[in-house]
């Protein structure tokens, strides 16, 4: 994005996460639901389409005025509203995968927090999440809404290799706040 605006960059320091907080809460995830975030940048029609295929979806978020009533009443969608950090870690850790159908997302904490908890992410191959979700390694990147729905159904039926969860935790650790402290200190050291 910066390069397209003509801004020269030497490095990018992404927003950090706390991998001491966001980490797997279980070694035996239930994997009996798909987790998603419902907010103003969510493609609600995609969540509904996936639920229409029979996938059990647990959703969280506090921006309820934006969420269509029909989605909140869908029999395959359990809307949890605002959840505590501990509840969120457990939700991430036990989900089969986190589905992240967004309209616009420069970075995206939801996919990264999910990965830190050992759960892969299904999202689009553009903007922020495409910079850290590695296709078929820590999740799946798709190009269209139809592909996202199709891949959701495929993952629900066929699952994925168990090492994918380990890959997620390892990849997310590169975004840990301790890593960024070292990067900031290095940059400050160069300026002095």
C-alpha cells in the first residue's frame, strides 16, 4: 500500500499481539464449529450462505446494530456478542477454523489471534490478512465469495492435517509484542 502511494519504506512493523494471552487453551480442540467475527466490515451474506450449508457457526462481536436480524436468528448461527478475552481464546482454540469474510481490512487482529491460538483461518487473498495467512499452511486464501463458501464446506467435511495448528502458532509468534519491542529498539538504535 505504501509503495503504491510512493512512500519509501525500509521495514514494516505490524501491530503486535500478546502471544502469552493468545495461545492454545487446549491440546484437544473440539473442532465442532466454525468461528467468525460479526462487525461492520463483515460480509454477512457469506456467513449466512455458509450457515445455510449446515455448518455450525459461533460468532462474536459487539457491533450488533450492523448485524442483520435474520443472521442472528439463523438456526446454525450462535451469536455470543461481546466475549471476555479468556472466552475468546477458548473459542479460537476449539474452532475447526476461523472464517474471516471482510469488506475492508488493512491488518486484522481476528485472523492473527486465531492463528496464535492454533486455529487456521479462511479469508481472502488481499489486504492485511493475505500478508500473514499462508495458504494451505496456516489457513486458506480465496479470491471470491463463492470460493470462500465452497472452501468452508470442504473443510467442514474433510478437515485438514493436524500440523496446520502447529504451523499457525509458530507463524503468529512472529507478531508477538516481544518481537516488536526488539525491532523498535533496533530502529531507535539506528537513529541515535
